[in-house]
């Protein structure tokens, strides 16, 4: 069988396949995703921004694909799957996203697990100088991914029976997080990632949420003073990247994982209750456990598979964070209660007149 495209990894490995979707060349970090729920969540998830995503498992027939999705440009840069899907092909062509099929995605996932994530390039198989491609892949790439996907200016999401007002600092504008808050009668004001503490306070919120987002938390040192200023005044909830930035602001450290956690049904232990939660995860960085010594942070949850930190709380302030995605749909809802916990803290600390 002939192959018309290929993936060349930074270590020189060449993965042959057949191209569909866009025919663009793309150089990005190659990661694997173990979810089985479909293509759309992966393609339109801005936490996958600037990544080539390998779908480990054979995926769906594309019935869930919405050809009118406006958010795909903020999601994955390329996709690698085991089987061709005609509906997916149409979507990818329209959104200018390249893809490879007829690839042994299990073998590729195993390689990433063993060797760690690395950059790769997808090109036509006729490009013969693989050594030159490896050198190209080894060059430095985009930093501060959040700047590319965060909203450019604040906007408000109203509710009919407002009980609270929540400021959402959006490292990416996740509709799931906003929906969870509005269904709990919270008016939401969404802010760009670089909003100052003064800008946020001017809207008199009752609490603050720092969302998930793509990239390296160390790219955003300017967020630490904002988080420190706000956590003294408002209940706070951090999710994924928001969790990492909260930890960094309070004196801990974050670092890149070998291959990250990307998938559904990832088991997490809640220390207080002793219960195991099925969670949805999509991150390549984590908070270093040893760095918590001497801080005012306490571990509340950890990943059963590798012991990595999955939850934190502040010892002095009503602030807590998780590394996973409690807003994810239609995946496991075990952690959805965290939004109730956050809204209840608003009632205790900052109830406003209705």
C-alpha cells in the first residue's frame, strides 16, 4: 500500500500514512488523546491549541461532527487517526486542518509514552530529506499560547435570576465553565487573560474563576500578582492551567510532564472523602509536589495512576483548584459538584443583593 503523507518526529522516527483534510504542512508538539467520545471535543478544545493530536483508539464514524462549528480554529492544529472518516474529511478541509489516517495509533501512543512528547512535522511523502525535516522540527516554536486564544476584551453573560456575579479570567473561553456558572444563577463577566486585578475588582464580583488553557504556565509570570491580590478578597476556583498558575503564584513550581494526561475516566482520589472520581483531563504540565513545602497550599486530590497533584486549597483563603476538567460534557460528571462548592462559597463570603 502506498502512502502519500508522513509524520517526521524530532528523534528521526518516520510514521507513514495517508493524508486527508487540509494538505498544509504543520510543525507542532505531538501528543496522544485516549478519549473515545468523538472528534469534535478534541478538535475544538483550545487546550489542544498548537498540537498534533493522536487519537489512540479507533474513533467514531463522525456522526457528532458539526460542520458549522466556529471554534475549531482554536483547537488542534492537526489530527492523526487510525481510520479515514469522510465526514471528518469535509470538516477538516473547511477548517484548514491537516490529518493522517491509516496509522497504527496504538504504536505511536506507546512511543510517546516511552520517549515523551516531542515536536513533529506532517508533510507529503515525496519530501525525501528526513534529516532536514528533523533539524526543522528541532527549532523553537510558539510560546504564550494563551495570548492566541484568550478573549480580546471583557464581555458579560447575563442570567434571569441573578444571585451572584462571577469574574471568569478566560485563558480560553470555555463555554462549559460559563454554562455551569449560569445554570447556578451566576451572572458571568469574562475577562481576557491579561486583565488587571483593578479591572476585575471594578466590576464588583462575588468570586473569581481562572479557567483552563493551553501551553506552559511559566509563560505567564504577570498573572501571579493578580492571583495574589484577588485571592485575599474573593472566593476563587482554578481549573487546569488556572490550577497551575494559582500554585505558582503561591510559591510552588510547575513543570512539563513526560507525556501528560489527556483522556477521560482518569481516576483521581479525593483525600477528604476517600472517594475515587472519574475525571476528564487534558494537560501537559503539573505542580511539583516537593515545591509545596513552606507554602500555604494543601493537596486535596491526587491521580491514582501516578500520584501527581490533582487538587489544591489555600489554608487561609476560600480558594481551591483542580488539575482536571469538571465542566466536561458528555464525559464523567463525578467532579461537577465542584461548581456547587464554589457557588456555596460565594453565599458564605460575598452574598449580594438580588
